[in-house]
C-alpha cells in the first residue's frame, strides 16, 4: 500500500537579499507572470528563507535553492549552490 513514487523537489534560483541571520539567508526569487486581461508580462517577487550551513552566502549572490523538510518556523529551503558571487 505504500506509495513508492517520490515527489520532485522544487528548485528555484534567486538573489540573496539578507544574510544577517546565523546559518540562514533570505532569497528573493523573480518570476514572470502574464496578466490575465491585458496579456502583459509582469515581474513578481517572492522571498524564501533558506538554510546556509557554512555561512558562505553574501548579499547579492545568485544562488540555487531546493525544497526540503521544515527546518524551522519559516525555513523550508536550503542553499544547494552559489551560481554567481556578488562583486
């Protein structure tokens, strides 16, 4: 009766907007959505709290985050890789 299928974990890319917490960062993910009536593409932003085990992320870094089990009240993602370092 067990379901052997695993669900695909959500993978997102975004920019670090805050690294003030210990082992945590806030990642802002940008996506384009088409307006229902006017058909214009609009940028939408959402912030995710992510776990950064080694405290190596800095503000402005482009990172890839992946969905994981709840790590705290707000953290449901963890940083998998730093795609581009901030200048």
